[in-house]
C-alpha cells in the first residue's frame, strides 16, 4: 500500500486503469482516489479505495495472482 499526504487541489491527470482497477502498464498497481484522478473529495476517494480493495480481494480469492 502506498499512502501520501492530502492535497487541497484535484488531480488534473488520470492514471489509466482497467475494469479490474489495475493499471494496464503496471500489473499489481491499483490507482485509486483523488491523487490518481478518480475522485473529487474525501467521500468519493474513500469509496473508490474500497472498490479498488474489493477488486484486489477478488483477484486473490480467485487465485489469479502471482506469489
């Protein structure tokens, strides 16, 4: 997990991600929240983080991960 300080501005860039919330160019990276360009406030960032976490759980639950 990577965390960072909260900023007071919205991201003008959106990091690409697939339908499974993973970055298409960096497998295992789940860009989420305001810094990645997918939210515009603390509540929507939290919801996006939960959805990304659920996608990660789904990948591990299905056995579709590399150890």
